[in-house]
């Protein structure tokens, strides 16, 4: 779902699923800066506060049925859905239901089982995967675009228009902190990114 500002229409919406993860944290900010109405999904008070701080216009709880929550916001569908965290399988039925006709779903996470595509296909909605290393791995003709994207993100960070996703630092780098970092990541409760810093 690489949508440029020129392709956006006023009032278009994006649902960023599990929006407190590192990639989702950046996605909220970029989507808002691009002019989209951002609906973030978060389920805990601290993650709800975090996504609001980053600029989400609305927040829904992905641990509860999404359709009634979106309808309460006056929405039948969303134009774009971004899933950057967790497995795709558990949330696919809701995503397929909620994406607008001719909308788009993007993911960086995989699925374990085949995804039921009939509903998405009937809407002529796009489904795309975006992986950071596709271009260099396959030596695609547009490899330079990766460089341009990273330069643009660096400029946004340097100018203060984009906040970094670092939320927690563990130091020094040792066995105890490696275990602690893995526990935090495996807990499913991370907000943003965690960094291990400094050798003992």
C-alpha cells in the first residue's frame, strides 16, 4: 500500500492494526502526515495513550469486534488497512469485512493457513505484502527506491516531523538483558521498539 499524496482523496481512512508496535508507530505518523484519517487499534490504556499521542484520530480495541466500533464512528468500511504486528490469520476475517470496495490491505506479517479471499476479491480490493529486503534480495529494477524512502524518513526524523519508535533501552548487553529483551518481545505487550545498548 504505497499510496502517494496525489492519489489520496479527502476523507480517506486507514485502520492501523495493533498500532503500538514499532512499524505501526511510524505508520500512524506517516499516514496522518499524508492526509489520511487514522484509526488505530489498541487494547490497553498505555497503548491507547501512545497511539493518541502519535496522532491517531480515533482508537478501536482489536480484542473486541471491530465492525460495531467502526459503525459507532460512522464508518461502514475503511479505505486502507495496515497490519504490521502479529499473525494475519486471526484478524483476516475482520480485515476482509472492513476493507472498502477497491480499497487495499497491506501486511508485513505472514499467515499460517490459506486466507479466505472471496470477500476481498468480490470488492476488487488489493492485498499487498511489503517487505524491507525484497528489492535487494531480488535485485529489482527499482532498488534505488529503498534508498530514496530511507532518505525521506531520515529527513522527517531530522526535521522533527516524525518521531522515532524507540521506547525502551536495556543496558548493558549481557545474558540477563538478552533474556529480559526476549521476554518483553514475546509478551506481546511491547510499545514501539526496544534496544540493547553498550557491551558490559
